[in-house]
C-alpha cells in the first residue's frame, strides 16, 4: 500500500470511530419513537441546514465532479435542478407537512388510505433506498480503490456496516450530529482542492483545456435531453423527497425548517462551483481516465503530498456518508415504522423503534448484496431505485394531499400498477442503465401508468359519487391550455422528441396535466347528509 492509501485509510478509520461515538452519545436522546424518528422535532434551523447540505449537496458534488470531468461546465445544470427542488420544498411544502406532523411519505399514504396501502408503499420505498445508498458508495469506492487496492465490493460493504453501526444507536440524532461533522470536513476538502487547482493546472491550464476541448465549456455540453431529464426528475421528486422531509420536519417550527432549507441552498453553491472546478482540473491533468472519480485521485496524487490527499478524500467519504446515512435511515423508517405499524397496528413507539433497528440490519444486508451484484454500475442502481419508488408512490402522495375523492382501491391499483409497469419497461430495456426500450426512460412509463390507474379507478369505482364542477378557475384554464399544447407538440413533433430521448417525459407531462385537471374539475358530490353536517359545524 502506498503512503496515499495509508493516509486515506487512517483518516477514514479515525472518522469512523468518531461517528460511532456520536451514535452512542445520540442514543441517550433517542429513547422513544418521536425522538428516534424525527429528533423530538426540536432541531433549529442550522441543524436542518447541515442535514440538508450533507444529504443533497454532498451527493450532488460527487455527481458534478463526475459529470464535469466527462461533459464540462454543463454539469452546473444538475446542481441548479437540485437547488430548485429544495427551494420548492422550502417554499411550498415544509409548512403544511410540519403542521401535519408527517414523518414519512409512506406514512402519509397509509394515514389517508389504510394499512394495506401503507404496507405496500412502505415496502417498495424501503427497498429503493439501499439502491441509492449503494450507488453513491460505489462512486466513492471507485476512488478508494485507486489508493488502496481494496475491491469496490468490499469498500461498499465497509460503508454499509459503518452506516448500520451508528444509525441503529441514535436514529435521527445520529444523522444530525454526523451531518454537522461532515460540514466541517467538506470545508477542509474545498480548501485543499482549491490549493491543488492553483498548483496545477491553474487558470492557464483551464485556458489550454478550453482551446483543446471547447465542448467542455459549452453550457449545453451534456445534451438538451439529459439536462431536461435532470430538471424533470428533481421537480417530480419535490413531493417524494422522503429523506429530506424526515430531516427538515424534525425542525422546532415550520419557520425554522424553511430557513434551514434556504440556508442549505446557499451552502450548496460551493459544492456546485468547486465540483465543476475540480472535475475540469482532473480533465486537464489526467485526460484519459474512464471515470471522473478515478481521475480525481490520480490528479491529486500528482499535485499534493499524501496527508493532504487523505484529507481531501475524507471529504469525499463524508459526501458518501452524508447521502447514504439519511437514505438508509429513511428506508428503515418506512419498513420498520410504517410497514411495522401496518402489520401490527397496536405496536408501541418503543416496538416501532425496535422494528426500525431490525430494518436497518436488513437494509444493510441488502446494500452489501447490491454492491456485490453490480459493483461497476452506480447508474444502474439509481435508475432502478427511481423507477421503483416514483412509479409507485407519486400519484398516491398527490391524491393524499389534494384529491379527497380517491378511494383505497384506486391507491392500491396505482401502487401496484405503476411499480409493475416501470419494472416491466426496464426489463424490456434489458436492464440497461441508459439504452431504454423505445428510447423512453422506465420511470416515465411507470409514473404515467401510476397516474392513469389512479384517475380511471377513481372515476370508475366512484361513479355516482362525483360531479364535474362548472366553476370557472384560472388554474383550470391554465392546466387545460397546457394539456392541449402538450398534445399538439407530442403529435406534431413526435419523431424529433423521440430522437432526442424526451418523448417519454413529454407524454408524462401530458398525463400529469390530465391528472391535475381531474383534481380541479372532478369533485365529490355534496349529499344532503354531508351538507347538513357542514351547516351544523
């Protein structure tokens, strides 16, 4: 093992021990259900800011380093899309979700539509989270492997076991303390990376890169369809970002949560800009690597002494943990708390905490198995996770919040139908992470089926209990106009949209407009009994 590997491993082990200590300290506070799952809802805005920064900015930074090495400055749009997502959560959702004391999205579905819906949505969501965790762990392990020679699979297994050790003890308190520690490690990483840039390649090196590869400085270098998919995916995820909700809703007040989210977005700016800078620097110095996170350690080894490289990659390690810990914990909460309470409705808060700790062990095992199955394909796990979770839960969450007409049967049909459609489409794509059947991403197919089943089942099985309102609505007019425009665009430009790889997204947007229009215009009938109750109240 080289001196670089020694420093990377030594610092990672010391940091690991610190996290284990944090987890055991947090255990003293996490002795009951609400303390364990949402930190007793006592977090101040700065704790929320640290948590969200570690979750989104850390994972975004890893993605941007990789993307900027391959496609240049157009990687900035990935960061912008993530920023828009979090701002929308802060401005539109955090207040109402906090007032409803929501813990998880699957819990919201279950509270509205019953135990079977809670069990099914909780199971699907829980098994998706280890896939996201392993995807980020694989990205870090690629760099870790360069330094140490440790296999990618063993690196993923080590990450998974670390997450289990400190999460099972302290729950949300352990996540909050860890994300706070991660923030300071991020700052050290940025300082060291900036120094490395000025040593080599420097500003002149980037100028030479621009002359040799002008496409690296094209704002649209990643491709229009890819950039549009980034924005569409993050915007759809606004209402499904369970791990982010669970941390932000641990806030003391809705105002504290909103402030923390907004501050986190300010803190995300260095992750975006420096991620691009470091990716371009690696491209200038080590142009022939297959992956950005393989080129980055090779670049730093040419520029910095071993201790500083070790500190820099401690920051990359913190990014992986900052994403993986909330994902694993949120998945375990869905499985232990939501599925557990659906199966055992009389379970006490202490029993639900116990179920969640068992679920953490199960998801840790799954994360390790996933890592050994497809260690080389982080993108594959991301696609499968998005397809599973979003295809199942999107329409039920929207219905729980905005459409009281929806029945339990419609929700169960949408959960199962969307989930199945997404997986079948991925199977038809031969499980390829980027070459999809008919050039349509399986998540758009799954979510479209999810919505259509929700609308059709609600209208068909609720016949006689709804009416089409003739009340004029500006929102309704906008939605209908948008739907008509999308149908025209899809009809006239289908071949061009298909060739660009965005036809699935535009068809989904058309179906989404239909869904929103149904919510606006299809209302429950007001019976005489319910009208009398409203008059009495």
